[in-house]
C-alpha cells in the first residue's frame, strides 16, 4: 500500500472510530474533486476531506483550527466574502473550480472563513484530528445536549428571529429562564443538569408568536460563556449551524420522530430549557436526514427547468413586450396556474422572500420575471421570484432588478436614498434562469435611461 493510501485509510478509520458521521452532499460535483465532509456528533464541528495525489487536505472553519500545528502541515487561509471563498490577498477562486467552492454543497461551511491544512503524514493527521475534535484526553466526554425553547424576537441574539446566516447569531447571547433545565424521565419531568461551556444546543423558536412567528427547530450551537443578566440566564452561542430546512409542528416535520421529548412538547410549548437524551438527539438527527431528502426531492421537482430559454424568449418577445406595457398600467390579474406557480416558488425558496428572508407566507407573492403571456411555460421556478409584496410591486415597475452575472440586487435612482437602500448589492434569485434575469435587467436599464431623460 502506498503512503498516500495508508494516510487516506487512517483518516477515514479515525473519523468512523471517533464519533464522526458523513455530511450528505447536495451536489455530485464533490465526487469529481474527491471531496467529502464529516461532522463530529458531539461538538457538531465539520471537516472537509479532499484527497490529493500526495496529501490529504483538511478543510476547517478558521475558528476550529488548533492553536499549534505540526511543522510540515501546509496552512492556506480562505476568506468568505458573502458569496464565495477567496484568498485574503485577492485572487478570488472561480466558483465550481475547486474543492473549497464545492464545500457550499455541504452544511456547516457557508458563511465562515476557512483554512486548508495540507497533511502528508499519519502522525500529522492524528495530531490535528485529536486537537480539533478534543479526543486526545483520556477522560470520557461529558458534554450534554439541551433543547432551548425560546421566542426568537425576544430571546435570541440581536432579537433576530430568522437569521439569514449563522454569522448573525455567532458569538451572540440567547436569554433563558434562570432555572435548572428539565429532563424527561420515566417518572415524568425532573430537574436536569446545569448548562456548561462546551455543551451542545438545539434552538427552537416559537412558531405561534403572533408578531414574528419562529420556524421551530432552526439551529444548533455550542455553549460558550454562561452568565446572568437580571432574572435571566445568558448563554453565548459558538459554532452556530443553521439547519438546512427549519422544522416544526406546523409543517408536519415532527409528526413521527421517535423522540419522547418532542412528543412531550406537543402538550407543553412554553419557553423552557430541556436536557436531551442520546435517544432524543439520535431520533431528531435521523428525522432531519430523512426530511432533508424529502424536501430536496420536492424542490428538484419544482425547479425542473426549460432547456432553451433563449429560444422561448425569441419566439415570444412580441407577446412579452406587450405584456410588459400592460403590466405598467394595470393591476395584477389572477392566472389559471397561479396557485401551482406560487406553491412551486414557496417550496423552492423554502418559504422565504429571496431578498429580505421574510418567512411570513401571507406577506409573500410569486413574481414572474418575464411577464406571464398566457403560455404555461412561463409558470416555472426559473422564471419566478418569491418576494415580499412591496418588492414585487417595485420589481414589476423596474425600480429594481437583479444583475444576471452576479445575482445581486440593483436599485434605480428613486430607491437609492430610500429605506430600500439596504437591499442594494444583496444576493437574490439564485434559482432563476440567467436569460430571464438578463431580459428584466436590460428592461430595467432601459427604463432608468428613460427616467434620466425625463428629468434632464
């Protein structure tokens, strides 16, 4: 067996023997670059493993890298710019060209600065893995898991109920009742253990808050500092990971979980901290994996795309331009397939406005990028955006658009000095076809030029 094969065998044996599980990929691209990712079940820290001809690259979040490294390990930092990773000095990597961009297809990496560690020796690999996942100690891990049932807009970091990325909660404090967590036992609800640094957390935001409803189970984190503020306990959140798809009672996710604690929550949905058993954690993880697959299949079915948007646009350009003129002077008309179109967009964008992240379905609308001409081929996700109602109106009026090359929001002059300026440059509409966005963007630029002429 060659040195590299021995190293690869050691690394994967170590992962399986030390409480790590493989993270499923959302894309087949990772196979091409021989990349996979794993997650430690206790700390929830992820690691990407990339096989090279003479080494194995460990991809770690910058905050998870040990303070000291073996001398022969190659250290390469990568900075997150809000959309992709690039070298800190510049020279951005091209999306899809390497292993680091493919890490976007695994949960736990997006939104974090990364470090690539090039490892050639088994001893180097063991030193790093022991340090990252804290397994070098002979003392068995006593880390515990807790479910935090909180009101997102009152108790979560920054009063943010629906974080758009993990960084919005990372390092922030969540407020808890200053009481001992409860543990569900055979005798009922009993006092559990105190929360301590290093423990793992599952965060559940109330779904039934009338002002800003939460989305149920939304994130995991690691306990940092634990403190007090007046009559509340404070817990700092480290290594925050948003679940790929938040899940609660409303959407049917928790109909069958096998978790006694979740079953108990059906009859007691108040704010409280619960200590979780290993069976609870395992049951919820298994259900999350199954749920992710179910939702991915639904999204894939909703986003099946047309192969020739250029041809369709060319064939129907006259009808499209005519509909654009009518759109400017009329209110929106109900369409025969409007409900199916909206349902597809809600599934594809996971019930969130693709610009603001708002998750209140009553305030969201299905917006056509190319106006609907009566042709059912326009009622697909690639020609749609899920938008907050006011943004839909402004989009139809060409007061903002999306740059098809960058997927970033561009505002017209009338909005630049308005409250809408916060959306300038925001990435949106990634599920839309470039051709449909390009058509709208060109019309947007044309209308901007016309407005400039009128005011000259």
